[in-house]
C-alpha cells in the first residue's frame, strides 16, 4: 500500500506513549527471534525470487492506545482451542486485477466518500507483485489458525477474475460474524522506508460506515498483532510513520470503515526497499510473518 498518489499526502505521525516501550521490546527480542529462525525456517517453504495500494491514504496518525507491548509472551493455547472462533483473512488485491483495470476503477461507497473498487497493489523493484505476497501469507496464516481449531474464511483465493471490491471485502467479514479479521498487505513507499505497521480503524459514523463499536477491540487486536509480529520476525516497526509504535489509525479505508467486526490491516514491509524486499520474497520469513500474526490473533481471541 503506497503512501504516494495524486490524492494523498504522506501521513504525519505524532508522538505516542508506546514509542519507548516498543523500542525496548524490539532490542530485547531480536536475539530470541534469531534463535527461533531455525524453527520457523524449517516450515517456511522454498524462497521465492522476485520482487500496495489496497486504498490510497488521505492521512493518518498513531492509534490512541493505552496498553504496552509485552516482552514475555504468554503460553499459547493448545491446538484445537479456537474451536467456535471465526477468523476472516483478506489477502490484499488480486493477482489478476491488472487485467481488469476498468472493473477495479469503478467507484464504491465506503461511507465517508467514494473510492476505487480495488487497485493492482504494488510490487518489488524486480516486479514481484504484492498480490502474490499477500495470498501466500494468507495461506500460511490460514493453516496455522485452522490447526488451532478456528474456522477461517478468505475474502479471495485467486479464484475470481478480480477484486473483490473493498466494500465486499468488509461485507464478507461482517456476514461471517468474524471474531477477528485481518487484511494483509505490503507497502510501496520510498527506498529507505523500512519496517511493518498495523492500521487500525478510526472513529467513523457517516453513511454506511459506523466503526464506533469496533474501534476499541480493533485497537486491542492491532496491539497484539504488533507484539506477535515483533516477537516472531524480529522486524522493527516502520521507521517512516507510526512514531515507532507500529500502529497507525486511518478513517479513509473502506475495508475498515465498513467493517462491523474487529479488524486491522497489516503492512508487512516495504516492497520498494531492497532490504525489506529481501525479507518479503523469502518463504521462510513469510512463514514467520504468518506465525507472528497468528500469535497476535490467538492472543486476542483468548483475551
């Protein structure tokens, strides 16, 4: 998801109370994350050679969260313990979107305004597309959550000609009555901008958009995903927005505005930065990314 475009300006982050604790956590956890590399690489699958604009931003600010990241993970619940829980995974974009530019440029109502149905997403400088990255990570995350007993639904599985549109992506989670939903992306920011961030829904009550009931639980879900992602991947939060917290709040994304269930977006890294691209195109790192998301979602679902 790129932060450039004719209708947007780069977000201007403010100071956040999470900056110092999260910095400490990152420093403390990197050795542990490196030790865990062997475990997750074993299940990561072959690396890919190669290598987003889910929706263009109109601005953002760090989330007004109150919790602090935990340096010591709580033991994860046993396999099968998520029985009865529903998780919706939204792999950003669609590998075939580029073949359907007319359809994806159609405007849909996201409550606060009208915007494009979908976009093609970004790609690495070598041309590996975000849509392939998001679908691969979604499959890995689905497998991990299903092993714990969750019912998992994908908004798309490369099984449709384009889309779905951003309003339908939200509707899929709503109709599934998901206990948690996550939209997976990779950013297309400038070289030198590194790290991941999690986007939270801001307070919106306009037209079909009403996020008032999901702002708080989504913030909790986002914090837990940040903690899990840092802990497992050893990747630092974005150095170009979020003020070091890994958390950003936005009110312009239809996938969040129209959601009635707790939902977050995660930008796993910047495909336009060579160092981040080396991670995003690594199968073993993508397995760790999925594991980090899974730990955050599991933690959220178990309170």
